[in-house]
C-alpha cells in the first residue's frame, strides 16, 4: 500500500482525493446496475470478478486481463 500511495503522489493524485473518487465511482456503478435491474447476487458476481482481476494483476502485472484463462 505505501508503494501505491507514493506512485499516486508522484502522478499528482492526492490519496484522499483518489479515495473519494473511488467511493463516488463505486456508488455510481451501484446505482446504474440497480436501475438496470441487476440484483445483489449479480453485483456480488461482478465484484468477485473485479477482485479476481486485481489479484491476478498483483501476482503478475505482465498478464493481459483481456486474455481468457
């Protein structure tokens, strides 16, 4: 986590500003999905898929997430 914060500061994104933006973005995605008829189970499936992609990227950043496994 400290490396991420250092990188964000170097890129000109204060950590607090980025944290707030992520929360707003998540809320926006949630509202959009709900308004389009997605249920809780489908949203959990989406979140699980995102966590899987992030986890894979953390293990090996050179892997292209667009490639099917």
